């Protein structure tokens, strides 16, 4: 026989392909219903192959028949994870226009835990706090006697108890043995777990990579542990957090290399990415309280080549100008950082001109969401009202405490911000008069039902106790009014009436605000608010002012942007960027 010409062979092949069924045409369509108690029906509908593979384009009659036969066994195994060890499952066909199957389940009674045995073995027995740690393991167990047995709870219990060992001195701990012995007749389960602590581990030497600009002491000083200290995971996490918050580093990765465990110690490896030594900042800013302004800032992160940070900032606005200098020392292993500051500030608001010079030494400790500050500050300021100038000075020890715990700093929906400060003079030492000053500011965010809106509450309280208020530096007295105070009034327009329609600072302050933010579209919300408050010479003369209004909130990539219109003594509008503090 003569071979077919090429064109003839192509036609034969094309015809053969045309008569073969395509995958889409070969698919088998059917429906599945699970007849079981609601929680179990949801479990089976999510995991049974008969349900999950229904839209598989490769499904054919043979594969479907195989899945129908295998479904009861597959369902029984799934039900056992929920503690049903005597379940009966069958698959029936349902009559109808479309082929259908019903998975009928008779789960029976769930098994319960009859006995639990948890053993700790290994060198952990030699620890002084062994009894306390064993008690903590028992308390962390998630599947007590009498509880329904579930596979997920069984696994969670083993993980929870093991984690207590892994995070503190025994990072090489393991589950040496675990068994769940099931009696399907009595529906009882006996649990047995053995945890092997492995060797006791201590911190070894720090191995730091990525340092080119800054001395190793900057990175080493941020660790609050030393070689030979017991291993603790929270110490590693705190060290990484401190490095990331340092102005010297943009990223940090801290890990204990258990592969190099030797002589009871594990080396701590640190991989850093540095920020440049210097930064220049130029910018424009605007706020309805103080108007259009400019900012020039310069920072150096390696003064004297010892990792000291220095800053120089000049802010200019029409009604407020400020110049400041700062020198900061890197945080040490005790968690404290030290700094020295100087600032000059001039304000011209409500017919009052104030000039102030301040210099201070500060000791600060930051731990997670908490920052605590101790300081000694010398303050000299002058106040010019109606042509008369008053000059006051004070040497002021102070203590400050701040907590920032919001779910998202850029888009807060829940959490709390608190800033407080207590300060006062040392008698009359280098001061015109003796006094004590207390101040508290707090903002709370609450979203009870996501998607329906966020409640924001804010309060501000302050008081100065002094024999002679006229001799207290004016910058330490209180005024209210403005975008972050009582809206509907001018910036710092609420206080003690002075000559020539001026507003002076008062000895007491109290403001409060309630706001409801209603989401209207992605990243945008409408705000309804009411503010109340004032500053006064005493609580007897205190009379609160009220402001009500509406606003718009934009959760920008930089910070929350707020635009408000409020009615107080008259209708006013405000524009601000960022959180209250």
C-alpha cells in the first residue's frame, strides 16, 4: 500500500480529533445534600470529595461511582476528628430532574475525655521552678476530663503545653510520645502525652551583621540580656523591637541559631540594615489653628562616632515659631535612654506674646506600648500683655508616662492613647515660686460592630497648684479651644480673660469630646461630634463651653486627615493631620 500524502494524513487526524469528546462535554453534573446536624453538615460539606470535586472538569461516570463508594468511609474519618467514633453514614440517590445524592449521617453520641496523663521528662526536673512550670503546663491544657473530644482541641493542647517549654530555657523541647486511646463502645478517650524538655539553653555570644556606619556598641546596648543568661523568646522579640525602633536601623532580624548549640549555649544572630548617618528635612505644613508654615530639620545619627543622635529643627508659622536642639545617647541594656534638649518658642495668639527658653536632661524607658520619662528642666519665659511684660523662671523635675495601644496607628478602630505628666519645683530653688502641675490626656477608640462605625472619646485634664499664679511660667498654664480641643472656638481662645481682649492661661483645664465616625466608602468616613470644656482660674469659676459639628475623615496612607466644621461662639472650620498624640 502506498503511503498517504501529507495533506491526507492531516485531514484524517483532524477528523479523529473532532469526534473525541472534549473535557467540558465529558463532565458529569450532579448535586449533593448533606443530612446531618448543622455543625457536622458544615464540616462534611467543606471537606468531602463528593462535594468539593463536583465541578471538576475531568469528572466522569467511573470517577463519580468511586467517590460515591468511598464517601461513607471518608465521612466517618472526618466525624472522628469531632469525637464521633460510632457514626453511621450512607449515600442515597435523590430523584429529580438533576442527578442528586444525599449523604445521610447518624452521628451517635460524641466521645468525652475520661483520663489525661501529662508527663515532663528531661533536664527540666533539675530547675528550681519545676513544680510551678509543671502546674502551668497542666493549666494550659485545653482538653480536660469530661470535655468532648475533638481532634483540633487535642492538637491545640499539645501545642500549648509544648510552647510553655519552648519559650523559656528549653527551645529544643519536643513531644516524645502522645496517644489518644478511644473506646467506641463506652465513647471514652484516654489521653497520654509526654513532653521531653531537651537540654537547658543559655544565650551565647551576639553575632551582628550589617554594621558599616555605626559602632557595634549601638546594637549590643539594646539587648537586655547577656551571654550566659537563660534563653527566653520574649527577650529576643524585645531586642528585635528595640533595634527596629532605633533611629540607626531600618530593619532587624534577630534569631537564636539552635543548629549551632554547644556547651549549653546558643549564639544569637543579628542581621541589620542601617539608616544613613544624616538626614535633612524640608517641608511645608498647614493647620487652621496656626496657619501655613515651613519646617527645616537636620539629624545626625553618629555624633562623636559613638552612635549619639543629634537634631536641629526650626518651625515657622505666622503665629508660632520654634527652634530646638537635641542630643540623644543610644538606649542601654537596662532599657533606658538619655538625652539633652534645648528649645526656644515664640507665640502670638489672642493679643498675648509669649517667649520661652527651656533646657532639660531626660531619662526615658520604652517597653512595648509604654514609655516612661524622668526629667529635670529649666524654664524661663516672658509674657507680654497690653504693653506689660512678665518674666518667670522655674527649675522643674518631672515624670511622664505614655501608653499607645491602638490596633492600627494609621487607621485606629480600637485601643487607647494616654499621655500624663506630673511636675513641680523644688521649693523655690531657681524658681520665682513653688508649684505642682498635673496633666492628663486620653483618647479611646471603640468599634462594637465592624462596618457600622467607630466611637472616639477624648478627654483632657490639668491643674496647677501654686501660691502665686502670676509667678508660674505662662507656658505651664492652660488654655483650650481649637482642632484638638473644643472645636467651634479659635485656637487657645478659651482661658482667663485679660486686658485688651487677651486670653491668659488658667490654673485648671477640663475638656471632653465624643465623636462617631460613620464609614461611607473605602478609607472615608463621616464624623458627628460634640465637644465641651474650658480653662479657668479655679474650679469654682469654671464654666464649660460647647461646640457641635460634622466632619470628614480620610484614612490616608500617611496619617488620618480630618476636616471639621463646628459651631461654638461662631461657625469655624478645621483641618488637621495625624492622631492627637
